[in-house]
């Protein structure tokens, strides 16, 4: 990365894919407006066809940095990111989602880490932050190691090379050399891109001081669809890059298979079939109790236990039977 273009820092482009994000977009831009970055910065929003007026929300959006809007007729996140990157002028590409809220030092810190480490991509930790009701319960469940899993971008505490990170602050030249985001993937495109970067000998770096608030789904069906798609597209990525598989990614499919076998055993009158369901439900209960500080109400902890099962079983079912072949 050439940082000589300005003594204050490299030119940064923030790219935002937006689809059905009318309610979240302005809050995202408010956080970008508050960035304490000393170098030049621009924002590019790639708007996909939406049903909630996102196109108008993007046109009316207010940001203190120069902002442009480009079209994303394909509608997918990957295509939107690539469209925004194509219109970018920055030496550093900062990927942001409409549902995310950057702390005001995020870009300054991330660019400094990118320069210091020579990494191709620097990212931090996702912090689910539901605002009220079920969204708050789901956020607490996602924050739990039992619910969200042990991925570094969820539970990372130590700085260093990792397999993937949340969002991402990219060296634009390295991103271009890798070919950008794979537009045939509707989900898991960030993990797949980070795999290609690492496969080329480049580094993906976790900086745990980069903590970004994320607004999770606030309905049961939305959460189930999201995690079903996560599992389905993870299978596609593993099929293309078998060496990218991590043991944690097989836990949910293994759970679903175990529960199916347990059901068969119970239907045959064998009580041992109840061992796996009992152990799993007990684990959900214990994990929910551990959330008592963030969820003091018993009813909320009960819903958190239900959120665990929705996330795990939806992800596992998506991995096993989801029809997501890509191109």
C-alpha cells in the first residue's frame, strides 16, 4: 500500500451494500460521519432493488464525507460490494454494512494496523447489539460462545493472523489482485475472499480493539432464514475450497444428524435415543443461565435458549439440505 499520497494518511473509500436497509442506513452513515480520520475519505453506497424505499433513503442520506450512490441491479451483497469498489478511488477499502455501527476511531485505527502489519485485510470483532425486545435477546444469544461459536471475529481477544474477520479494511491493490468478491455467492463471500487472500500468501489480521456494533435480526423467521442461508452457502464454499474447512463449521450439521438418529432410536423404543437431545437441551439451558447478567428476566433467558436452537438447527439444516449451488 502506498501511503505517500498524503502525509495525513492514505485515501480511504468506505463501501456499503444496501438492500432493504432504509431504516438502518442513516444510522450507519451517522457513525461514518463521526469518524476521526485525518486523511481523505469518501463513501460509496451500492443500492440493490428494495421493497422498503432504500433507493430513496440512500438518495436523501446525509454524511459529512463525500458520498456517491451506485446501482446494484444484481441485488446480492457480493455484486454490490464489487460495484462500489469499482467506483472507489481509495487505496484502502473499508467494507461496512448498513446494520453495522462503527466506533469513531475505527477507520483511523484500522488503517494504522493495516500499515503496521502489511496485511491484506484487517478486521475486528462483531458485537451484536439488539435495541429492544426479541432483538436484544437474539443479540445476547449471538454474543454467547455457545450461540455464536468460537470464531475469532466473535470471540477474538488476541491480535494476529486469523482465517476471517468481521467486515474488513482492505489494501485495495491486494483486493484487486484477489479478484474482488465472488458474485456467485449470496452468503459467506467474506470468508471465501479471505481464504483466497490467504491462499495467495497474504495475511488476514485480527485487531480486537476494532469492535463494531451489529444490529441482529429481530424476528424468529428472520433469524432462521439468515442462519439457514449461512449454512447452505458455507457448504458451497467448502465444496470449492475443501482446505478451508474448520472443525467448528461441522458442529451444527453433526448436531442435526445426531438428533435425527436420536429420533429414529426413540421411534424404535430405545431410550438411549434421548441422550443427545437431553444433553443438547441441557447445554442450551446452562448457556442461557450464563446470560443472566445481560438478560436478568427468566423469560428472556428462556427465549435465548430458543434462539440457540434456532441458530444451530437452521445452520445445520442449511448445510445439509440447503439448495445453494451458486454458478
